[in-house]
C-alpha cells in the first residue's frame, strides 16, 4: 500500500533539506581540496586518492541504504546519515593529518550515499501519483546545494579561514538531522521481514538492471561533462579560468532549469519521452560542442547539454520506483551502485582518450553514452509492458 504525501506534510521539507545537504557533500571535496592541499602540503596523488576513498564509501552507503529502509523504515537511516555528515565536517575542521582527512571524507561519502538514496526512495514512496515531477523537483535542491558550496567557500575562505568554513558546514548540515527527528515517517514496508521469493524476484529482474545501466551511462555523462568542460573551453577556445567557470555555471544552471520545467510538465509527458528526448538533445549538443568553432557557440552547446541531461536521472528513478514500488529501497540501492560505477569510470575513460587525442575527443564518450541511454530506454519501455509493476 502506498504512503500518500498528504499524510506527511512536514516530510517534504526534510527530504528537500537532505537533498540540499547531499549537494553540499558532492561539491565539498573539490571546493575544499586546494585549501586542504595548501594546509597539509598534500601531493597530487594523495589528493586524488581522497576522491577514490570518498567515492568508494559513497558506493557502500548506496548499497546499504535500500535494504535497511525497506526493512526498518527511513527514519533511523536518514537521522544517522545527517548526523554523520555533520560530524564528518566537524572532524575535518580539526584534521591535522592525512589519515584523519581520509576518515572524514570516507564518512562523508558513506553517509552522503545513504542520505541521497534514502531521500530519493522516500520521496518516491510518498508520491505515488506524481513520482516524475517530485523526483525532478528533488534534483533542483541537490543542484542548489552543489552550487552553493563553491560560492560559499570561495567568498569566505580568505577572510574567515578553512576551519570556520568547515564548522559552518557542520552546523548547516544539522538542519536535516533536526527535521528528520521531528518529522512523521511512513511505516516500514517490510517490518515483519523480507519474503525471500519477492526479494529474489526484484534482484533477478532484467528490468532493474536496464534501469541501472541507463543511469550508469547518465551518471558518467554528468561527471564527465561537469569535470572536463572547463578544461576543454580553456584548451580549445583559449577561455580564461573565469570565463570557463561561468560557462560551467551555465551548464549547472541549465540542469536546474530543466529539472524545474520537468517538475511542472512531468505529469503531462511520459517518462520515456523525457529520457529519450533529453538524451538525444544532449547527444546532438555534445557533437556541436566538439566541433564548435568559437567560444559563444561552445558555451551555448554546454548549456544545451545540461538541459538535455537534466531530467534523465530523476525521471528514470521515477520509472523504476513505479516498477518496483514494493521494494523501492532495495531497487534504488542496486541502481545507485551502478550509477556510481559509471560516475567513476566514464570521466577516467574520457581522460585517457583526452591524454592521447585531446579533450574534444574525450567527449565522444558522452555522445556514445547518450546513444546507449536512448536504446536502453526503448528496451525499458518494451520490458515494462511485459512485466507487471510490483507495487
């Protein structure tokens, strides 16, 4: 039986605050790394390893959250995750050795992965009649958090210092903790224990892995474009760092605009249309970026890539949430783990290609991934017609 959102009016604020904090977590290490490197004298290889530790821990958090939420409900996991994130920022503010930074960033990754998965799965459960719109709206709050962090750190780091910044982030991330403590949550879907046959049916479903691999390619796209586009603009079009940063901000701004639009029109368009249409727009825009002859065209293509990619992740989750409503947490765990694998491997592959053939050639990884998304969405549409949703 679905939990209706009207029965949990205060829960939406908690979920949106959690998504904002996950955006902070996702952008925090990249924003803080120059200051941490300067403070502790880290080598580039040591700094790079922090991303590996954090991403691996995030993958573990994504793997754990689903079965826990399906079995015991969402409150305990979300409360604990928010508290751990706050504690990790506080620990990072007092870190004087590389080992303590490794522990802090690993805790950030694990708790962030669990918080991200839990908020998405919970909103999916309490929005059975408008999953598509609700999950696209949730993506906006994540984007605001991701944009907030570099601006917050960049504007205050020179005047207030690294420690004050980290303590402020620790206090800020207590907000969802307090909201989760006070909110009323739906009961656990499987409080009496899992039925092995039902769980096996979910984990052995080809449809689940079609969703997972679609988001593997999509997550790879987001990490690749977000990570490499500034370098491409500087290398190909001789843009300065500030101009390239503005173009990157335009990319993330387009992502937010796309998700805002999808949250409004999501009920009037099928998920398959939004995903396939977005992937085609992103694919054509990436080709335009690769062959762009001047910086203005390149900046426009960057924004169009963001607009195309914007709705793919949340809309695919909404489709998966409908197909696996009775075990949404477990299904989302599998999907998020595969998505994170794409987020780690695709930028690396683009970098390997860029090393030999230039950054523009690396973006063909995104073009191919967009084509794969279209094909996978078509396969999902056919498979979903043959498989009755579990909820």
